[in-house]
């Protein structure tokens, strides 16, 4: 068995520590060692985005990040979106605009849209479509996802930070 | 009481049929709290990794497990020889054939399952799988189905070489599976012989894959003490899986529990029973610990549940005005190495005979020849009610070909051939009775909405300038809701579906159904049906599916059958409850049953509306002693619904494309989709299903194919190569509807999720071909990638500036 490495990082605001082989992928650590099964595995080649998490202010695909690369980082997953029992505007908007069907892409999609709206709080439809192009959805045809992101952007803009 | 505002308020409170109720299932998914099969983690669980064949056709001379077994974390390596003692190295398929669970002496397609390595985690399992050494002797492979029945073709299936049939009539070659036909061949031939005009085209539906975002997988857990087998798996048909597992394993069906959980999309990929499931189950029985097997994406595209691979020939005979007199369609079907596709037993070519479409065609004949090739098994999948996509593609393409040949407008030729509204119910020349339709009205509404005449004028102007603009029309008729039990079964089990409703004393209810949601929103729509039928709020109606220990038996969710069959069962079960409630209300109000009438949520006394009992009040009474003498307590009902006919949703679509003749790039400028699915239960969910179906149609028409080289090697089985549209490529969809209820369905609903896929694919192709119609192009095979469209431009000499 390969050497084991301790890795500590912040996950949704809480410090966590895991011991992993160098080859272990972040998505497996999150899902199997840290009980965060919100991010999903859809392709293992970085195409589908079901495993998207927010790592130090960037959307990353957790299927192509090694856990040992994450020491000291600040990570947000779908599980960290709801704050104090209040859904994030994106979660609420995905529900209200019927932006999900089977739900498999949803955690990654919302996590990606979260970072997109931080980078561009008032995106056009084309900017949203481009901004979520790394996240595949097989059910919705994206139209209601785009609507949900637009609706959340409006709500967030109206809410003082 | 009884005034309109009060009635409306009560109606609104139910949130029943017709309202765009937000989905009940969303709460868990938006929080990342769904429970998909790979989320299941049981104590002591081992992980299984499959060793797969690098060759499409090869003999296995030996398997050396020693290095794998020496690998840290590896617990066992299973091969066909290990499954032989329990007779599980082969399994029967739903298609009437047998399939190797693990390759027995030879492999017949690339990536076929050869062994499974069990290890303590998925990394160790993958290490072990890489260390299993298999000695192969490569054999010549058949990739092109047109070569499968050549006299000197290598025999793919030596195990059944001597068999004169595999479930569906006589075979004429060892690589022949079946020949199926319908209609009047001699009569059709006679019409063709004397027709004013005939057209013929070879039309391919290439091999594609539904590729749901979640791959297939299972966790099998056998309890050696109780003999109980629990299988969590991504199945669209959990009850059928339970029955198959019972037949295979000999475990009493009562001791097998299949749990569907949440499913990350199915699209027909998750109906069959796959070798991975069987090996995981056997491994759990053998080891006594839970076994998880999860496909990788490459495994998924390479081995489980592809769709199509239908090589069709379409022929129409017509008079000079474009009135179709006869249709003759044949198809060569590539089923891969095992006939494991999903179809009703009596319909080996599925519902292909719906190929007369929306048109009144007096004579028709169709035939399908299915063959084995050295490719993965399957064929029926992808938002497709058993070959309806192939059938609709053929007729919707051929009517365009006929229009072009005669110089008749493509909308006009459809009007001339439509089954007229007064002809319904209409029996086609291939034997289906279309339940209801209003095709002229649907097409006219769409043409007006898109300003069809204006588009044709614009197209003429653009053509004059050398620009390519295409207008595609599709006026499809679907066939869904399998199916009438007299003719529809799988493994002998009739394709009914079921609903069991229990109303609680306080007026909430739980309903369990034999179907299985994969994103269609059943928890919401079924609750809406029951809410309207029972007068209870849909908020308080809980829906459960997919756990075979809880739900009544049903054939599951595929072929848009949930609303036509499961939805009907829900309505009928609710009506049984309402009938009992009426008796209780009559007792409580001391009137005759006939003196009562139903109003939204209560029974009221005719002529005296202040005298009434709400369903909530009745629910409580049903659990007290204050009920009619001799009546059983409780307010429950179960319905097993046998549909009297299929349902026939329809639609009219228009697609407008602009093609760059220098690059071959096709831009979808507009897509307008009118769907008629009969009674609409939840318009928001219907629209969502249509968006998704159109997007999958776009994928198939514009970019998807699972290609092979001549040795049977996959040339594109990861998402690097296989096209799944992103938000950037996906067009904006415009939706519309008409409502023509099904006369035989309890609430008039027909089903909708497949329609946009089935109708969308020919609409895209018709638009692309229409862009070249003035240059004499009659047909172009999918996928219409920029490269392939550019090749067409090049052939026509228009690709250079």
C-alpha cells in the first residue's frame, strides 16, 4: 500500500482532516471519507461537472483534483450553500424555475452558478450559458437552469450583502 | 358555500391536476441530499471492478488471477468458471436470448465482461482488474450488420449456432436473430407496381447511447442468516428486476428486495438486467458481504443499453397530388452480440409498425431483420417507446422526400395525408387504433405562430443569394403506454401498472406505485391526480415508488408509460376510494347515495349544499364505528390497471436552421414545438420534459454516434468524444400545446416525455436537408456535425468562396 498523507482543509466553514494515498481523488475523499455525497461522479474525465466544488474561490471538478493538493484550502460544496436554515437564492431559484429533474447534476450546477454569480453578479443569458458550459445536464435542456440563475442573480442584487 | 369564489378557493387548496405545482422532490436534490446508488455505503462492503475484453471477437485461452489476487486489498477474482457451479455464468435476456454474465470461452464484443475483481475499495479493485491476465486468440469481427449474414461470415454465437430460433421465429443464418413483418405485402407491392410516383431512400438511425448523467450500478447485500437479498440499483423497472433475480438465483422472490432509490436519469439505459448486477449479487451470496459495482462512463457508453442502429429503407407510393397510397419500410437491425434489448415479447421489433405516422395510408407493409454483430447488445432505449423513434424518423423523412420529388410544399403534403379529426378512433393499415388526434389544427397553429409563409419567402431570398437556410417540419404521432395486457408482456408478465392508496384518519394519504421516477416528477404529478380525484390536498399526499417491499408490482417507467398506465391506476384507485367515501357520506348524512353529488373536496346533498361531508371528515369517519353496517374499516384501495389501448400523443414541430456553407456549421435559429399529450397534469413539468426531450433530440440529430473501426474497436466511448450538448450549443426552445384527451384513459392523459425526442430528431434532419433541397439533396444521414455537413457542401461544390 502506498504511503498515507494527512491533509487538513476547511470544508463548508469547518476544519477537517483526512489521511489519504497520494493518488486519491478529492471526489472520493469527499464522498467516501467525509460523507459529503452531494457532489456526484458522472464521467471521471472532467467533462460533466457533476462533481463541481468551490476550491479557494474557484470552481473545480473534484474528479480531477488530488486530495493531497487541497491542504490548507477553503472548500465549499452544495452542503454548504444553505446558511442558518435559509436556502441560498440559487437553491430556491432552481426549485421555483424547475431548474432540475433527476437532480444528479444539480449540486455541481448550483455550486458552479454560485461562483459564476460571484464573478459576474449580473450575467446575460449568453454569459450564463457560457459560464455553466462545464456542467452537463441531460434532463432539463438548460433553459430553466438559465432562468433560475437569472432569477437568483436578481434576488441577490436586491439583497444587501 | 357553493359560490364561485369559495369553490375556486377550495380547488386552489388542492393543488390538483392542471396546476404548475412546484416539485415535491426538489427539496432533497437542491441540498445535495438525494440518495443515488453510489451514495449507499454498507458495513464491510467490497467494491467490484470488471475486467473487460480489449477485443471485439476472441477466444479466451486462459485467465491468470494470481497477480491480481496478490494485490493488496483484493479479496477475490470471479470468472465464468466460478459462476458455473451455480449455473449463473449465463443469464436469460428480456429479448428471449441468453447473455454471458462473464465471458464463457469467448468474447463477442469489445469491453465485454470477462471477470470481476472484488476488493476493499475502488482503488484496490481497479489495481486488481489491471493485473488479471487474460490470454486471447483474436477472431475476425463483424461490425457492419450488412455483412452479418454473408455465407462465409464468422459465427458470433457458437453457443446457439445450432438453434433454429431464439424466441422469435425461424433463423436463416447463425448470425440471424429474427425476421418480423406486419401488413399486407402482396397488396402493398401491387399498389407500388401501379403507382403514379414512388420514392425510395436508405435512411440510417445510427447507434447512439442515452448516456444518463449517472451511470448504472448496484449494491447487492445478501444476509446469510435470513437468506434475504437486498439490491439497491439504478433500475427503471425494479419489480421486473426482482422477478429476473428470483428466476436466476432460485431465491424466493419474497426474500428479494430491490430498492430503486433516486435515479440520475435513465432514458431507457436502466431497464435491462446487466451482467454487473448479476456478478455483484452472486458475489454477495458467495462472500456474505455487500458488493458495490458502479460503471465508469466508458463502461456505460461501451456496454450498457445503446439505442437504434437501424438501417432502414423507406418507400412510398403516391398519386401525382402527393396523396400517399402505400408504404413499404424495411430495416436491418443491429442488435449486437446478444439479443438483450427491451421489448414486449410479441413485438420483437418493438412498435415499429407505428411507421404510418399521422397519415391515412391505405396499404402498408414493414419488415425488420435483426442480426448479431460483434458490438455491445441493446438497441431499444433513449426516450423511445420501443422503436417508435426509428419508425417516426422514417415516415417523417420519407414524406419530405415525396414532397421534394413532387414539388409540393412540405406542410401542404402533410395536410393532404393527415388522418382527419372526424376519422378518430382511426385504425391504421398496420393495425394500430389511434385513440384521438387533431393534426390539422396543431399544424396550422404552429405554422401561424412561426409565420411559415414568411419563412419560405425569406428562404427563397437567401437561396437567391447563395445562402443556406432550412425549414424543417415534423408532424409526428407517438405510441406510448405499454400496454394492453392481451398483447404486451415481458417474460410472460403483463405490462399493467399499479397504485395502492391508503387514506389516513386525519385526511392525508400515501400512494405507492409500480412505476419508477428518474426525474419525471412522479411524486408531484401523481399527487396532483390523486388530489383532484379524492379532494385532498396534494401537499398531504405522499408518493412512494421503487422499493419492491413496499410498492405493488408494476412494469416500471419507460416508454412514457407512467402517466398512461401508472397515472390511470392512480385515478382508478382514487375512484374506488371515492365510491366507498360516498357510501360513508350517505350514512353520515342519512340520505341515499344517489342523493349526493361530488364537489371538489366533498359530497353534498343535491339541492341542499349546506348538508355536506368533506373527504377529510369521511376519512376520519372511515376509521370509527360510525360507518354503514357490514362495511370494513379504513379507506384504502389498490388498482392494477390494464390499459385497453396504447395512447397516441402527437405534435407539430418547426425548426429553422442557418447553415454556413464554408464551414458546415448549423445554427438552430428557431425551434417551435407544439405537443398534444391529452389532459395536462402539471404544465410546468410537461414543459420541462419537452425541453429535455428536444435537447436529447438535438444531441442525436446534430452530433451523437457510437462509431467503431472495422475490427470492432470503439472510436468514441468517453465524453471526450461522445457529444453531450452543453448550455452553449443547446438551442432556445419555444413550446405550445393543444389538448385532445385520450378517450380511453381515465383522466384523458397520454404521456409526454418521449414525444419531443421522437418528433425532434426528424425535425432537425428535415431542416438540415431542406437547406439543401433546392440543390437536389433528398436525404442526409445523421449526425449533422459541421464536418459531415461541410462534406455535403463540398460535394455540391459550394464550400469554397
